[in-house]
C-alpha cells in the first residue's frame, strides 16, 4: 500500500508590530435603556447582574434589558431618592444603596427596598450618602456629608461619629472608606486622609500646610505591595507607604509628570500589575507602572470616538473580564478584551478605502512585510513600517479571474501566484510577469487553471496543487 503523507502548514501572523491595537468601547446610555446619562457608581452582584447608579434612578442590567428603580412618593419600599451615589454588596450578599436622601437595603426575593434609619445626627435633614464599606468584623461603615455612621455586624443599629467636633468641618464630609490588609481603616474626606487603628482617628498630613487645604480624597485602594493609592480632587494621585508608624508619600502621579490628563481623580482600579485604570475628570487613563507611561481615552481624543465623555466616576471589571466605565453625562462605556482582538484594515485604491471585500491569501516574507491576495482585486502589499496596505499588482484590468488570488509563495526574488486563471511568476524587483496557462494541446502545460496551493523548495522546484489537475512539479531554471 502506498504511503501518503499530508503536510499541514499553519502560518500565525502577528500584526502587532505593524498595526497598533486600540481599545474600543461600546456606549450604553438612555438610547440603550439606561434611566439617565449621568452614571455615578457601578456594582456586579453575586448573581452576575450589573447595577448602575445614576442621577435619576438605579438600573439593574441582565446583559440584555434594564430594570429601573426610582423613588415613589409615599412608598417606603421604593428608593429614598432617585440620585444613587454608591452601591455595595456585603459578604452575605446584601445589597446596600446610598442615595442623596438616605440609605436602603435591597431584597432580591421581594424585588423591593427597605429603608435603614441611621442614628440621629446634628442635622435634622436626611443623610447624603457618599460611601459604604463592610469591615472585616462585619460592621458596615457609611460615609455621609455630615459624618460617619457605623452599623453593627447584625445590621440592625447604628452609631454616629464626628471626625472633628466642629459640625461643619470638612473632615466630617466622608468621601471614601477602605480597610487595608493589616486591618487598618482609612477614611478619605473633603479635608484629607484619616486613619483608624481601633482607638481614634488620626489625620495623615499629605501636604505640609497644617490643617488647612488638605486634599479631598475620592478613592482609596491598595496594590500588591501594600502601598495605598489615593485619588484626590485636585492633586492627582498620592502613593502612600504606610508600613511605618508615620505614613509617607512615596511618589505622585499628576499632570506635572505627564501621567494624568487631569488632577481630579475619582476612581482607581488595578486590572493587573501592568495596568492601572484611573478615572479622571479629563478621561480614562490606563497607567503602566513598570514603564511609567500611560494612555488617555476621552471624548476629545480622535482615536477613540466611542468614548462618550471625559468625566469618569467609577470603574468596574465584571466576572467575565469586561470593563465598565461610569461617566457623568456620558452613560456607561463597556469594553471586553476579547471583543477587540482584531481591527479592520482598509485597503487603499486611488484615494478611497475598503473597496476590497475579500482577502483570500496572506504571506509574510523574510523581512516581515505582508502580501495579500484578494478575490478579484489582485495583490496588496504592506511594508513592516507602514500602517496600511496599498495595491501592488493586478494581472489584468479586465478579467476578474486573473486577479482572483488563491495561493502565493516566494522563492528568492520571484513571487509565485496561483489564480483561478492559472499560475503567474512575478519578478518583485521589476514587476515583470510570466504566465503559465492550461493548454489541452500541450503535454507540458499546467493541468488546470485553478491553482490552489503552492510550495517552494530550496532546489528551485515549485510544487503546484490544482483543482482537478492533481499536483505538478515545476523546475525553475
């Protein structure tokens, strides 16, 4: 029995060196079903629902449809207010919602809300909730514009605390709450950073100007090295080394060192050690710590037309690896890394693009240049330093079959091209063409006009695979 050997040639083309990859976002706004275009906060719950808090309602998204929750007068099972500033899910899967007029808890079984009565404060009006955080002991810490509420671990009662005795002190306006890996609780306020170690609240001086004009801290996160990253309202980001008794600012990220597009930072998210997503008033910044460089994506950046506004309020990565960016007056922008693996490359001809509908053959030469064979439009070429393809050669201005490319191979300075009209040899130095066509009267002609496969050997032989004519070997002189 004759032994047959089949060869499978797999060519993996890496286009990264020739064509830069860009992040492209999908816009989700009121035209998509969102209740309001000013998105303020984001959460993915344990069931995979995406919650979006806006200035006019709370949205629960199942991947297709939105369910919208709003305040209803005289209905205590509705939201206390339509402006939703923060959403938080506890370890026991309780969802808490902070609004501009109080705190509530969501019941998934009843699909309703129950309002939580916070401890009395120095103000008679209802609380403007800014932040919610569950500590390791099960207590729920709630930051408001007038002070701190601590709800017990059973989530039944609360107590009220002022960080500063003066009721109107900006330190009592709590913007963010975080507990580090050592169990220390940090509070970001409109008058700087505070640390709670179990006994008292110590103020951490970030600026050497005493009590006055300490930066507003909008977000606090911790990286793998135990450094705290502080998002401020007008000073960029402070990276704090808190290993010692007296924490010190290790370094800063801001507009002065050309990292951030704006010094007003609202949100920080560590995607991995190579990428930190930073939400600013001037757009989304993706910072690469190891390289100390960043890219900015915003509404005014022409390379990202899909980014719908500049003011980023929150950032979320869901359990499927997708990124959600909440934007003030811009809805929500969504990006998934697997959705943007490829981008379309236009093929140019006489000043206009994308006239080629099908590419049938890809060939990479020893210089990393790319050759493209098309269906009916001949051959296109891209130098490794170019950002687009240009027409290289057509075998006929009339016959489409001559320009329908099915196979290509390079042998020294010759480009061998199989079409549905026959075989062509192109001198890539002079573009001189030699054609080989089927001739029923010539025994040494090619056996079929459809040349579907080509293989070049180092001994000047070309293997030619045809449709219906078998395989032939061409000895090249």
